[in-house]
């Protein structure tokens, strides 16, 4: 691994005679007597070009970028490649900060985000931009740094521990990638602390790239990365929705239900039914964009209420926002199954997940058995979310009057409370009445295979 001395590179001798300088490496300027350059030997253009090429090669070798030399700002879209507006804005801010840092590296630039979001590309582009202007930069991942430090204790090592560590600590510009994925041994923590502490105290230009959210890093590292006087931190892109909030294998049909393929202009509907369905679509779409309060869709089986509820969830997932879709009867069955010794999830885990989900869809509400245990569990979920004002979508085949008459008052009063809830009755009939007999046969799958 090359080291950086900070001195200018010596000009190499030409490998062949130049037709201008004839191999001397310099020429005399063709200027009149009295000109400041008259009689001075000036470097020949061929010598200057060769020197610049050699200097670039030396900077590339020193940089340790390897295949990352291909990553530049030219092949980056300023807003990134995500279709999500929030992610585009995040990437744009990080992109602009990286370009500014490459032009004038001062302090620390911290880039955070999940794997594959483009943060390493931005960091490498900074290094390549500096190198293209003749300035040194050194790139290394945190695991590789610790590995190289350990390898210097080997008798066959080509570089001493102190020499290598000093090179990294004092390099003019350090790009430290993958911070947070290293092994958390006491020795590794000590070396990282020494490195970061030295560069922090001396305010040496540094780019830190981390896949671990900054707030989850160790205290000593986090306090340095969040120092307002030295550091500027940017989230390149938030982590995608975790598997905790995503479609399970039992919801293959719901995964396909989006606003784009919802037919709100069914040809066989009466005008008032079409208007009603269009209004339901608008309510669902507005709720997906700004999920606040409760939305209760009422209507017969097949009217489209489940499609709209699933479309809200899919919209949230596409925007990298959490949401959870549960069928009420199946939720209660799953809760009961957690009491089995063979259950892979505890009762508390499942119940808390549903109760506290940032956005929850309760599909087929009212279809559950009316046992005291079922009513108690549903009341606990409803009451918690009501008091916490957590966004909730409920679908039910009960009408507003039936909700008030047949569902326990402690639950029904919350479902229709105008301060938090928007009940909407979809008057469109079962969509399967619009289908030909052969299509109806296909649509009559199990309960999970129906549009509701």
C-alpha cells in the first residue's frame, strides 16, 4: 500500500525524444528581449503532461480506491434513483453536500443509509474528484482498516504498525466506509477511538460512511459524528420498510391491490354509486398520503373496501413507510395460537406489534366471534389506538346503524367518534356481479382470495 509523503512528485525523464525539446525536457520561450521569460528554460509540454500523468497514477495508487475509481459525480443523478419523493430529497441534499465537500473539504461529512442507497458512491466520488485536481485522498473500510492494523504485527508485514496507523490518522483526506459493521472487540474499539479522536481534535477533513443509524452508534463515536461545529451529517436514504411491516405470504392478492388498478368507474353502476365509489377512492388516497385519524369503510362483500385498504398499505410501502394489514378473525386465531408450546412468537410480541403499528388496517371487523375473550382483545387494541391517536383503517360489512346496535358500545363509540374517525359507507354492490360466469369462478377462492 502506497504512503503519502506530501511532497511533489519528481518529473520523470521522457521515454522517447520529443520533436520539440529533442529529449532535453525543456525549451526556451520564444519571447522578445526584456520579457520576464526571456532566456529562461521552461518545462516542455511533453514533460509537464508526463509529470501530471505520473502524479495522477501515484494518487490513484495511494487512494486505495481500487474498482471504486469508476465512481464519479458525473454518473450520479442528483436526486438518486428512488421513485419516492422523500428519498429523492434526502439524496439530493447528500449529493449537494458531497459536491461542496469535494470542492472544499473542511470538517467531517457523515453519510448514513442502508446498503445500496448510494452513500459509498458519493464518498468515492469525493475522493475521485479530489484526485482529479491533484489532491490526495485515502479510502478504506472499517473492517479492512482493522484487518490491516492486525496484519502489521506479522513478521512478514511490508509496513510497520506505527507507519500504517500514522498514515491513516494523518492522511489529508480520509474516507472511512462501513463504520459500525466492525467486530466490537475492546481492541477494535480502542483503535477506532484513537483514530477518530486524533482526526477530531486536529479537525482533519474526514468522510464517514455508516450503515448503522447514527443514533445507534457507540456513545463516544456518536458524540463526535453529531458535533455541530465540525460535522455535517446526512441520511442518504432511510432504511426500507423492515420485514416486520410487510406483506406476509398469506396476502399475495392484497399485494397486487393498488390505487392504479382500482376500478372506480365500474360501467354497471348507477351514477350515484359511481360517485360514491369515486369519493371512497379519494378518501383512501388522501389518507394514504397523510395518514391521520381513523378511516372506517363499510359496505357489502365485494364492494371494494378491502382493495382500498390494501392500496393504502401498498402506497405506504412504496414510500418506505410502515403499515400493518390484519384480518380480524385471523389475528384472533394467531393470538390464541401463541399459547401453544410450539409457537415461534410470544403473545406479547404479536399483540404489541398490532396494537402499536404506526398504521394498522383491521380488515373484516365484526366478523369475529363474540366471546368475552375476543371482545376484550379487540377493545384493548381499539382503546389503545384511540387514546394514542394512531392511524387506523377499518373495513366492515356492518352499516353505521348496525355498528352502533350490534358492536359493544365501548368499541362502537370509538369507531364513529367524529373527532378522530371518518366512517364512509360504500354503496356499490359486489363487484363480482359485473363479471362473466367464467370470471366469477376464478374469483371465488378462499377468504384470502376475494376482493372485499
